C-alpha cells in the first residue's frame, strides 16, 4: 500500500493528467475529426481517418477515467504509447529534442501512473467496497 502522502501526490498528478487529456480530447471533437485527420495526414500518421477519432476518443474518455481513478493503469499505458509515438515520430523529427519536452513529460507521467496506480481518492479503490464484489465475498465466506 502506498503511504498516505504519496497517495495524495499521485492523486494530484492523476487528476491533472486526466483533465489535460479530457480537455484536449474535447477540443479535438469540437474542431472536427476531419480537421484532426487532415493534420494527422500532414504529419505522416498512417490511416488518419481511422486514427483521429480513436485518439480523440481515447483522450476524452481516458481523461475522464483518470479523473475518476478508473482503469488508471490501462488508460495510462495507452497514453504512454500515444506519447511515445508523438514524441519519436512527430515532435522530435519536426521540432528536435527540445521541442518534444512536453510530450516527453506526459510520457513520463503516464509511465508513473502505470507503475504507481491511481493513488488516493480513486473510484476503483471504493468499487469493491460496495456492490457485487462485496456481496460475492460475503456469500463465499458464509458458504
């Protein structure tokens, strides 16, 4: 178990990261998936009309899941893959190492959440306290 003060630090990182991705995902939908696909095509990303809605959906839905603390490790792994691809194949070739600093930082934060989990105030931590899992455990103990 993570000590309390570390859990709260991870919580702050998780919620900040979730908010960042949720806002960016929303902006991608608001500007239009066609516009996003066109920018992906200019960047040389393969199958931009397929990838654009997937990335926008991942960022919007994944960001919300991070804020709630649901599927933190899985969502963070997907974000880490996204940030690795954008860093190595888009940002560094276009802007150089220094131009990819934000993407590298988000990649590092994604990996932190993959390794550390959701921290404090994660819905996941409370999901087994109430509902079907608790009932199943109680029934198994009674049997």
